[in-house]
């Protein structure tokens, strides 16, 4: 992913735009950013109606695609054809052969971009069509960005909005919003507009930003570790009220965090650091690992083992037992009333 993205950036910087691109991956902000960058580089706004064509890949037949690709640009050397969610490798043998021929001999005047938004890109590397894509184009997978890049990106956008966002505050914001840059940008814009002060503080972030379910569960388990039942109950209500996740999904996140806390306590007892926890548990941010280690030190191993069992029982309840409507509430009560609880 890194090499192909760098190749794309180099082509844009040098003004050497290729004839074929495939954009896919979960990071929608980056995908859309580079679609716009290609369009800006190739298509003059006054001739967009003639030199830019966006096609819906669902139900698109080969003849329509070929006509779009082979049509001549107006008052320009090149045109751009954007094809959204086209099942490139789901075609029959006859269409696949014609697609292979088309992609192998694209006109110099076209830039053809296959953009996968809601449809997953599934490349069958064994086929001649896949080889044609590889030999004649550039495939870029836009994966979630790493923590350090998201922090730098958030600080840059805050500065563009006239606000200063410190490194610690940016780290906290990235943790709350997750790796989705569209969501991070939306929350950052709200944050910038929420205060007249030149600095954005942690208090501003807590007041304005809506955390992801995962971040909400971290706050919930921190409240448990700090023996704050009322705060924990309020946080659980907030997570449920957000309406983004079903109870079984919320329980899955709670269970995963209890397991992370158990691993953190074992590592803490062995005098290991948060970096090892992040690596072992696949945590996406160093902040996430640090606060998990801090919480784990306040919890006993017997209590954590009991909490894992309680999560298992709550899962059984949610999947068919009596009292499923209150399963998460009862789980929370069990955690606070267990012997040896924090």
C-alpha cells in the first residue's frame, strides 16, 4: 500500500498521470482525496461536462465502458473516466477477455479510474485480466493511517482553522474518533467552531466530540477500575443511546477490552511496557495501550477472570436467555458487586 501510494503521489507531483488506476480500501477520505487530485490535474473546470465522466459500475455493460474510454476529449489532451464499484473480476470469460484487451490498449487521451467505495475489490491474481491491470495501471489500497500520521494531520487541519492543537490533545482526539479520517475531520470541524479560544483543550474535546463505541467502552472500563459505578452506568447509557451498535456488538467490545486488561495486568506484573501490550493485542494507538496498562494496575487477576466469565454469561443471555433487555446493565452490576472487585 505504501509503495503504490508513494508512486501515485510522485506521478501527481511530476504531472505524469497514468492511464489506469484502481482505488480501493477502507479509508474513504484518502480515496476521495486522490480521485479529486487526479480530476484537478486532468480536467479544466470549464470543460468538465465534456472531459469528465462518472459511471455507476452496477449494471454497467462493456459497450458503455468502451465508448466512454474511447471518446475523444474536447479542447484538452486528456479526459478522465471514473467508474464506481464495477465488479471487474465478476464478468464472464467473454467480457473478461474484452476487458483485458481494452485495458491493455487504453488510448493515451484517457485516465480510467476504477473506484471501489461500497463494493469490495476482489482481484483474482490468476487471471489474464489481473495481469493486464498490473502491467498497465496502478492499484492503490487506502488502508487506515497510522497514529502518528493522523495526529500530524489533525494538528494541521486545526491550524488551518485558526486553532492550536497540542500533540497530547491530538493524540486523545485520534483515540476518541478512531482511524476513520472522515469521522475525525467532521469532529475536528465541530471542535474548531466550538470555542473562540486560540487553543483546543482536552476539556473542549470532551465537551464536543462524540467518541466511537470502542473509545466509550475504554472510558467505561476505566470507570470500573476507578470504582465509579454511577459514572460507569452513565457511560453505558451514552453508548446504548448513540444507537450505532447493537447490544451484542457493544458486549463484544467490552469483552475484548476485559481481555486486553487481563493481558495488560499480566504484562504489568512481568514488568513489561505498553508497547508490548499494543503489539500483542493489536492496538492501533499508543494512547490506547497506555491507558489500558494504567487501568489494569488497579484490577486484580481474580476479578478480571471473573469479569471474563460474566461477559460470557451476558453473551448467552443476549443470544436467547431471559432478561436480554437488561443484559448489559446486569453485567455492569455484576462487575461492581463481585467479591474482589475494584
